[in-house]
C-alpha cells in the first residue's frame, strides 16, 4: 500500500488539486488587497484627520506588526490544528478587522483595528503556503508556490482598481475597507466547499476521522481509497519552535529570516508609500492609486515570470538576481519623475523585481522544511520578516519628517533588499521531501 503523499508527489495533478491551489492563490490575492487597502485610504485619512507623515507611517505599518505575530503564532498553530481550520479562522479575523477599520475615528483606534486585521493576514499566508506545497506534485511545486505568491499583486491590482473607483465615486476612504470586509467574508463558503484538509497533515497528525477524510479526498481525485492508514512515520517530527533551530535547520532558519526581514523592509516601503508620495508630488488621490495599481501589475508579471523560469532555472539564483535588480529599481524610483506615466513605469519595474523575489522566496521556504514544520517554518520566517516590513514605512516616515528628500530615503531603504540578496546567496540547504 503506497503512501498517498508519494502518490501526490509523483502523479499528475487532478483538477481538484488545481482548484484547491487556485483558491489558496485567491486567498493570497485577498491578502494583497487587505494589506494595501490602508495605502489606498491613506491620502484621504491624512486629509480628514490632519496628521503628518510620521503618523501616516505608523498607521501604514500597524497591520504589518499584526502579520508578524499572526504568521508566527497562527502559522505554528496550523501545524497542530490543520490548514483548513486556520484558513477559516483567519478569514473571520480579516473580515471583522476590515469592517471595524471603516468605523475608526482616530489614529489609535484605526491602528488597533489594523493590528487585529494583520493577525489574520499573517496566519493566512503561512497556511496557504503549506496548502499549495502539499496539494502540488513534486514537478510543479516551485511553480505553484510562486503562482500562489503572485496572487498578492493580483489582489492589489483588482482590488486597487475597485478602490480607486470607489474613492472617485464616494470620496470616502471608509468605502475601501467596507468593500474589503464584504469580499473577505465571501471566501468562507469557498474554502468550506473547495479546500479539504491536506493529506500530508492528516497522515502526520492522524486526528480522529483522518482515514475517512483522506479517502474522501482520494475518491474525489479519482484515486483508490485506503483500506487502512499507512504506518506512522518511525520518528515523530517535532512541531515546536525549537525544532526549527535543531541541527541542520538552525542556520537555514536564521538566514531565511534575515533575508525576509531585509527584503520586506524595502518592499513595503515602496508599496506602502507610493500613493502618499504621488499625492505629495501634486497628483490626485485617484491617480495615486492608479500608480500603485501599475506597481502591482509589475509585481504580478514578475511573479508569473519567476514561476515559469523556476521550471528551467534554480529558484534561489532567480531570487538573488531579482533582489539585486529590485534594489536598483527602488533607488531609481527615488530620483523622482514629473509625470504619472514616468512614476507608473518605474514603480511597475521596481515591483516586477521585488515581487518576483518574494514569489520565488516562498518556494525556497516551502522546500526548506518538511510537512511537520512547513507552516510553522513559514510563519517564523515571515513573522520576523514582517518586523522588517513594518519598519520600512515607519523609518521612511521618520526620515521624511526629518527633512530628507525622496532620493536619499529611497536609496537608504533599497539597501535592505541588497543585503537580503547577499545573505540568501550564502544559504546552504537541502531540499526537503514533501512528507
């Protein structure tokens, strides 16, 4: 009797596996919109409340702090309770958080609501990464994980286009969060209907009813059900945080965490500050949202490009090269452009490379940890990395307030991605089996 994990890894993917991966990709797209919703709303918030750039930088970063905690805590929890329950819990948290943000009347209240929303976003990212890696076969795993990561900018493109239209039609920044809350809650029935618990988790943890759940999934995929559970793994793999720093994994975890921290600092400076920078250059908020949409179009194309290239080229060299090019593009963005077309073009190029690096990096994370540690490992790396993500917009806001111009601020923040490229080039890991 063959272990279903080996069957999944070896055979072509059934359409139900593809659907589960598609839903996970759509959930990451939802993450993309929920994270950047505050960026679309920021110019209106600054105008209504009369707050300075330092305060805006803090508001822009609050859900990133929440994402760090959510990715770490809820990601580890997903390795204990399951991927599917965690997806559903995160959707509830995100939906409530987005709705509450639309009712905020002050910076502290809005910051608290965004922090709460970030908990769900962070947990969602860790769980979806595990779902995609465990639903894919071995041949297409890097491709599917990178495509899933590409859902993030797609969500920003579609959601951002809607947000720009809503801002133009209503003139109220609250409408952005109301739209996000409604869409988020609509995903709950989709997950219940289309995303089963992964067989890798069920075979590893063996909860009550595991065999029935595995057989239900196998039958739906056109495969033979199991007469009984395969033998348990001879050595039960630990799922604690300490296991991520065990011999053979400690250096990998430390270095991947550093890579995520420094790259996210650069990436989120760029995507969080684009609308406010464009408005400060004299353009309307709707036009500023359009520049951010173009930035995410570049990010989506970058994700697709790295996904396709990963089938022919090693994923890590692709990520390192993308980081180096992305750092240069962010520095170029800081030189300033006098037209919307110029701003849109360089923002598009910068996000092409920086988001391609993120898409590829998630594939590196997924192949670096076994199933017992995959969501937890992703959660730790991304969780600590979100501290860098939160730091980027805050540092930029403080530097702007101190009188720094766009060029030196962009050059300083771009160094984060350059450092990440150097560290990733030194990581030595052995690709983990999907078991």
